[in-house]
């Protein structure tokens, strides 16, 4: 009965969103949650204000997949009860429907609040508040025109929020928000974390710079104060369209860094509470199909992301190098991740696309093994409307370098995924 109520609630939620899509619901300095938000990256810096009193935008997303994957392994391991380990059988069926609820509020001229709640996710059966922050693009609340020349180029974000490390997180699936992602799955090493902190942006003539600081914690707590420390992040880049209006050739290049050296446990690659899109593959938990280096207390990560778009053809790349350790260890472990996406969008308003991605991760596993994980994805998508996207993806992922006692030794999963995503 509870599940029926839950599913009917999700349906009502989606219908409400479709009814609302015809209304003017956009806010200033806001990245649309529908097709228009694709390739937008940071929220835009609007030059004209439309503020006319407090405005509440209720939005959200609902997504479901049909999964038809197979997996295999040549590892030989023993379970705790002494039985011979085997991968669980998986078949073709629907995954858990996921849903988000978004509240975005124009509080004052140039001041906006965002709050996202996972209503249904793979990891949390109960609603889970993912993040919430305040974004300041003007200081009119101090007095009219206060520091106007500077604030025309500056944005300030404060809260428990998704950290702006790298550009890949702008294209990933965030629980039910799957409109921005041309594929079904995210990267193997999914750099994504929500921490309490602040970020300051400066944008001028195509250049963007950002510096930020957080407390490095996914779960907030005042206990264990000796393990507390500051995590630093920064981004520097150039985008010829977001700031200069170039139409034919879009060129964007950014470099990012994330560093912390004293936290209870780093969550840069393990903070996503929504879970992986590839359910139950390789006998892993809610993050199945991903890889988390589990560095511990110290971590330094760099990411470089080139993006080019000419007409309907676009390329997005990721080069990432990360290293870290526990405070008690003397040597770092390190990993390198490479990913390249080639996408062709066509049709009226680019409502169709075909895409391919190659993603590889290699580095020093905690066991001492030098491991490699390689994934190939091929997908196609159709925007039925700007709020509704249907995708199909073929994925093949292979594991190499794990010792024979690991379920991932000689491991592989592959097959088809179909996904329907609604966002408004």
C-alpha cells in the first residue's frame, strides 16, 4: 500500500509539472532544468533584472530505466559462511523510479535560494535533502547600487551545496535530474560532493575564475574536532559563448583543483546518495559500476575539461589526476581518469542526438593492485518536448588487474539501458 501511494504521488507530481511548464517560471541568474540548460555549466550572469517581489519556483524531475545487463567474473572468492562466491543473477526489468523536488526562490533583486530534495532514490528510501544554498549576484539589499560595478562580474554562493570542482558534474545525472546527461551512467570515478562552504566567482570578457572553501564534510557534525579542516577548491577557464555570445563555434576550457589535508574522511568520489544507474552489477552496493579510491583524510585532485561545439557536433573531455592517503600513511595512492564524449545533435531544436563515450580509470588500489577499468557507452536520445527525454544506451565495462580473490577479477558487465526522464 505504501509503495502504491508513493508511485501515485510521483505520477501526480509529474502531471503537476507538465501543467506548469506553459507558465513563465524562469528566474534571474538561473540554469533551466529542461533542455535549455544543456551545455550551460555555471548558472548565467544576467544583465537585466526581472525581480518584482518574492517568487517561488516549484520544479523537479522523475526518471525510470529499463535495465537489460549481464555480468561475469573469473574471480574465486569465499563468502563469510564458507560457500563459494558467485555473482548474483540479474535479469531484465525496471529499476526503481527516482524523483527530485526543487524549490528555487527569488528572495530579492539579485538574491536567489535553491533547495533540492531526493523524494525517491536508490540509496535512500526516505526523502533526502541533497543541498541548499543562497546565490548573491547583487548587493541591492545593502543599499541601491552598492558595489554595482564589481557585482556585475561577481557571484557569491553560500550553503551546503554541490561543489564546483570540474565541469563533468554539470553534465552528470543527479538522481532524477537526467536531462543534461546524454548518457545513462555517469563517469566511473564520479567526482561529486556536497559540503558546507562558500564559492566566489569573477566573470569578465569570457574568462571565469572561482575560489571556494568548505569544511570537507558530507555529514555535518561537531564531534571529533581534531579531524576538522578546510577543503579548498578553485577553477580557472574561458568560455567564448557564455560571455561573448558566439554562435557558430563554442569553445570552453577549464581547469579545477580540490584539496584537503585534514578531514575525518574524504567523500569527493563517494558522496552521491542517489546511487549508480547500473543496478546490482558485479555484486556491488548502491554505487555499482563506479569506482571510489577511498583515499581517506588527505586528497588533492585536478581536473581539466575541454568543450567544443560546432553546429550540432560537440566534444567534451575529462582529464583527471587525483592522489590521497590516510593521515597515518606515508605514501600517496594516485589515480588517473580519462573520458571523451562525442555527440551529434540534429533535428528541429536539436531534439535528437547520437553519442559515444570512452572512459578509463587506472591507479593504485588499496590492496596494492594496479587496476584498470574501461568503459564504452553508445547512446541515442529524443527530446519529445523540452521537458521529456527518452534515451537508449549500450554499455560495456571491463575490469583488469584485480587479484583472483576479488569478485572484480576478470569482471565485465554489458547490455542495454533504456531511460525516460522528465524535468521541469
